[in-house]
C-alpha cells in the first residue's frame, strides 16, 4: 500500500472515532413508507374459519414514526418527514397528532398502507402482514429529501424502514453522503441491499438484528462471540458504531474502544412489534445526551424490553424504562 493510500486509511479511521459534538441535539427522521398498524388478538387461527378478535388496536406505524414516538417519550425533540396518501393517510395524521413533535407531511396520490398483526393466544404466536404503500412522484420526493437533508445536516439523520418498491435501494447511501457533506451524522436501520449500499457510504451507526447481520455476512452466527467478531469487522471497515439486537438475549454495541454485551431483563412479552425501533430511539437519545457507551446500550435495551411488554404496536413508557435500566447487565467482551 502506498503512503497516500495509507494516509487516506488513517484519516478514515480518525473520522470514525470522532466523539459526537455536544450540540448534536437535532434529530430528523425520514419515513417514506408509513402505515396504519392494526393488531388483532384472537384465541386461535383455524384454516378456512373466521376468527373473532378479542381486542383490536389501531396505531400509527412505520419504523421512522416508531423511532420518533420513542424519542418523544425520552424527551428528545425530533423533526419527522412523512409521506401520506388517501383516506388512510388522513387517519394516520390524526393518530399522530399527539405522538410526534414537528411533522412535515408530503401528500401523494394513492393510499397509505395498512399493516396487520395477529396475536394468537393459544400458541403465543405472532403473525405479521406488511401492506403496499403508494409511489412518490420524483418532484415531490426531491422536495421532501432536500428538506430532510437540510435539517439532518444540523445533527442526526435517521434512515430506517422500508421504501416504496419503485425507489432505488441505493437511496439511503446517497442520503448518507449528502447528510455527511452537510455536517450531520447518520443512523441506519434497514436490511438486505439497502443496508449493503448504506455501509459503503459509512454511516455513524447501524442497528441490524441478528438475522439481518447473518444475511449481511452470508452465514449463521450461532454464538454471541461470533456476532461480536463480525460486528467488530464491520465497524473497523465502515462505521463508528454497530448495535446488534438479539431478542431475548439482549444486544451488542461495538464502538471504537470495545464491544459491550447487554443481558436483557426478564419481562413478560406481549408483542415484539416496535422493539427494534425502540432500541434505535434509546441509542439516539443516549448519544444526544452524551452518555457513555455502556449507558447508551443500557438505555436502548431497557427501551426494547419496555416495548415488548406492551400490546400491539404500543411502545414503552418512560417510567418503565427508568425502572428497567438498572436491571440491564453490561459486560465487556474484549472483542
């Protein structure tokens, strides 16, 4: 390797180890494919027979929206950029009235999608169906993204969730580069090709779950140590922080110094929908507050644990997180 390439590599590594500036309190969230989440609780599902719901919930959905809802409960102010369409879009707007701080809506033709979750009491199983959202005209998409990047350039830009099928999987990577050029940092929670492209643009933080990380590396990771080793490898190459959610096993946070493992507190699980988004909210809130890596991970895991105790797509409550956080055990893995 020549001296010029070596110098470039050293500069890249130095950039990834920079501490988050204390004034990075602005958080901008992008939700291109929001949803109305409908949750049914039924005794059991029987093929070719009607199941009568015991309870029904209607919640605003979409990963970016869930992260914003979580951040509001953690007293972090956000700007949300959301695409809505049709009558379901009007319902989404009404449902969001008290859930988010500052919202910038882009209205398009079509209908906002509807997602369905069925909780079967007899087996404890959870079934999920994700709907199809509307297309976004190029001119409206450009306006929305330009405004989002301008705001994200002052702090954090959060890129999470699915995109309409006709949008390139390279979009998040393009936005990462634009936000970095504007002076901001990026948090990414996506999967498959969108995540692969995003990594090449070097975001500040990614939060895959175990399955998403296994898909990314191309094989199973049956132990915590293997998960940590591959998270460390990705951090060294592409990002400053990698947080891997592990369900009931807890989570890992790999940063510039070490890999931390958090053991999740034992709680009664009602629904896992929104748990990952809640962890992202906890991570961002921790960085905004300037917490240590261990306290950031502790907060994120407490947020996830608080959410799985809630019905449907309801998220954690702040007092629950405060009660759960001390019970989250943190270990240094030395990886």
